[in-house]
């Protein structure tokens, strides 16, 4: 899914073909309306998809080393790339080739030699559908108040990162974040001020993330959560300290808080290397326990597991 900044930008199309003349032909047809990326073999295509996240892929079927069908198969097996629409391009006209392509998950099939009107019409259509799908996904996965990802998005991301870190045997860190004395804030300043407070806190937390894999969401009420993939216990603690500082620097007055004169947060931090027989629920429970410790010890602070916990 593309970022919000890219909503009005040109759709990004990846052209995968080992024939320079085919690439030149497609580029001439599409370069005015679309941002183009070029790959000349299957391995390069997989790398570019991971790095560039195109909106649509034009994929040649017949290529050396790794054909288009295998590229498609790998992309559709990866949750991070399976939603990218793929249009196969081929000089083959056999019905069984088209059938296989659709069975693998392709959305369309364009025959060579290229008909300019057919190419531009089908690419426009599928690019428009992808943008509409991305917009709908953003709406479903965004918190209506703060605009940052919501609990549903957290559930998907945390499960995906758990499985990925389990395969790679790399650490996964989870931060549970709670706005201190928020009921007292709402009771004394009003729910409108409370909503504004949550919006500002959510934006401050989201703006703190430094690495592409870091993820912040509103968990519910005055609770937020952060998923830090490949983050060690020390790195997670450092991120939590930045969160604490970012919120207090908002300087939202809170005269009814026992934690200080301004709005603050408490954070529980837990880190583990995921195992095959456990799930993300255990890591969340550990982070919740650390959050309880942070609150018990005075709020406006973090509590973290001292080392990677086997979960």
C-alpha cells in the first residue's frame, strides 16, 4: 500500500521483460501517464517489488532463469505483495497459458505484439482499481479520530511481523502505551479537548518512528501500541524514551495529573525472538505487564524486560 503522500501521484508500474524492444515499446506507451520501473529478469523484479512497492506489474511470461509464472507465484505467496495486480504479457496465444496465468492470480493478459490502445486501456483500468482498493484499505485500517492505523491494522501487522521474525529468528519488540490520567483530563477539560489530546499524542508517536518497519497504531481509547520489527531490547527501550519525550514536549496542560503538569504517557516494552509454538498474544501480555509496572512506579516512564524473553 502506498503512503498517503502518493495518493495524487502517478501510479507506479513495474515492467518486467528481458527483451529491450518490448521494454521500449511499453515505455513509449505508458511513460506520460505513469511512473515506470524496469526489470529485465525475474530475480530483479522480486527485488524491485520489495523495494519500490509498485501499484501494478506488467510481467513477461517467457524469461530465462525464472519465468513470469514463477515470479507471480512467489509474489502471491507473500502477504506483503500478494495484493499487487499482475498483468501477464506474452507472445503465446494458447488458452492454457492464459488459464494458468489467471489461476496464479493475474488480473489480465496482454498479447504481443502490443496494441497501444489495448495496453493503455487495460493499464489505466487496473491502476484505477488498485488506487480505489488502496483508498478503501486506508479507510478500513485507519483510526477515525487520530488518522493513524487502528486496532485492526495492528492485528494484521503484528501477526505478519511475528511470523516473519519467527522465520528469520530476529527479535520483535512491542510497546504498549497509555496516556496518563486521561479520565481526569476528559472529566475536567471536556471530551472535545480529550479528542484533540489523543490526536496530538497519536501524531507525535507516529512521527517518532525512524525505521521503515516501525509501526504505531491506536489500540483503543487512550491506548496506543508500537510494533518494532528486528528491534533489540535496547533499541526498543530507546524508541520508548523518544516516545516519552515527544509527548511531554507537546506541553498539553494537565493540572489534574499525578504524573506531572503536562500530558504524559506510560510505556510497557517487551522483546522476544518468536518461536513456532507461541503467538503474538504472549508478547502483548508481557508488554501489558511492563505497562502496569510503569504505572505502578509513578507513570510518565517506561518499564521494559531486561533481555529478550523466550515466548
